[in-house]
């Protein structure tokens, strides 16, 4: 027996796969800004249907072109950019951070993803409210009679004039319905995209590619439109109002019920779906491609 025990055979070293770095926090806001710029005419029509007496989507589009020309379909585009780079940037960042706090993964149950969406929506709804008010007012202005228009030049003019003429409280006008809608949107749109994408990847028919992203975002857009429609209508009507007592959620509900009946809650559903569906698809397709660009630049694609 040798005095020294034989050394055990050495095992080959296996290089561990480096942990993937998180993506830049602004990717979601950038993707949403690109998508919203493309679908702005439909968003504009949706807001005007909800806030005015227009009845049909096509008639509202014709009215806009007739009164303001083709450029009128892009009224308030600066407000859309402000809203996306505040609200959307915050919601995507907060959603990712909330998933980390909850330990959520792509395979997590839907309720875990929805909880992360609720957390993100609560934060983003407050942060993005000034941009939301500015966007809604800029988009809805030309649908009003000339004597009732705000006549803002751009988003920053709107922001400064609101504070100067109506006080800082104007920036939180409609914050309750907006936060509620933000919670509904993020718990339905973001969470359902993650859920549908994970479920599709479990099948033999989909890989992590554009077909999977398109299908998951199509389903997420339909879910989000149906869930968010009532809060969206209330938000638009409250934010478009001005004057004492006009920001009461219950007052708007009572007035709308008396004048239009309970179906006012789904007014503008078709243009909302028509706008949100391509927007949702564009957001997630753009976001996935931006992630691919980041991976390519890092050399990990």
C-alpha cells in the first residue's frame, strides 16, 4: 500500500455560460414610441369618438380630413411622444423590476405575471399621468367647437399652460381612472403577452421567432382592449373636461349613463381594438427586434 493515496482523476472543466445582462431600461419606451407614431391616426380617432359626439370611426376620420386635411390625422403627435416616453418607458421598466421582485420566469403562472403587471401599472399610471392629459387634450382639441379649444402649440406648451392657467392639480386630472386603466392594461397586455408566448413555445409549432411574437401579441391586444375599454372611456372624458366639478369620476359616470345608457362604457371599442391591436403587435415585434440588436452588439446573438 503506497504511503500516498492516488489522486482522483481530474474532471474536465466546463465553461459556465455567462449570465445574460439585462436589456437597457428604455427599450420598451422606444418600441412603444415607434409603434404609437405609426398608429397615431387610429389613436386620434379613438379619443375623438370617446370624447365627442362622433358616432362612427370612418365618419370621424372623414371629418378630421375635411376640417384639418391629411395632416390633421397627426394632430397631437408630440403629446403621444411625451406620453410614450414617460408612461410606456416606466411601465416596461417597472414590469421587469416587478418580475424580478416576484421571482417570475416565462414559465410562471398567469397570476404571477398579472401581479407584476398590476405593480407596474400602479407606478406608471401616476408617472405618466401628465403626459396622458397632454396627449388626450392635443388629440381631442380639433374635435371641439373653435371657442372651446385649448389651442396648444405642442406638448410642452400644453404642459406649461396647464400649470399656469389651471394650477399644478391639472397634471393629476383623471389620475384615478388613469391608474386603474394602467393597472388593467399592464396586467392584461404585458402579462398576457408573456403568458401566450410561453404557452406557444411549449408547442411543437412555434420557435422564438417573429411568428411566435406576432401570434402572442395578437392575442394580448384583444385581451387588453376588452379589459381596458370602460376605464379608457372614462379617462378620455374626464381629461378632456375643464372647469370646476368636471373631474369627478362619479359625475362623469352619472352624466354618461343618463345621456347614453350603460353601453357608453364600450363606446369606441372597435377603433380601440383596431388601434391597440396593431400597436400591441408593433410594440412587441419592435421590442423583440431591439433586443436582438442589443444581443448582436454584445456579441451574444
